C-alpha cells in the first residue's frame, strides 16, 4: 500500500538583513536536502519574512516506518547544517 510522508519545518534564520540573503540560504538548503534524501522540497510559507522560513518536504514509499525515519533524518540534517535553527517541525504519514 502506498504511503505518503510529509514534513513541515519552521526555521529561525537569525540575524539576516535581507530577503536576498534568506533566499540564498533556503535555496541551497533545499537543493542539498533534495539531493541527499530524494524528496520533494519547497518553501511553503513565510516567503516575505526575513528571519524565519517554513519548509515542506514529501516522500512516497510503501513503508510508513521508513518514511518517518527519512523525514526525521532531514530534521537532523538541517539542525547539523548550522545555518538555521529548527523552531518546530511536524511529520505526518498519510
């Protein structure tokens, strides 16, 4: 049976002073996560807010446990990246 996993993650971008800086960080982060974890990824909210971002990720598979693990690994990867601070996240399996 097909399972869909989604991750919504809210980030604090600290002391940035422009949307251009923010977009550079977010664009690079999304590209790294897409490549490493083979997931769909996008900035889904807070596009016009300089110091915060809301990113969404999704993956499809047949094992809910595997999807949950992959999405949690994305959270860990973003935390270790060091450019942002994870404020909150939510994982859902549909």
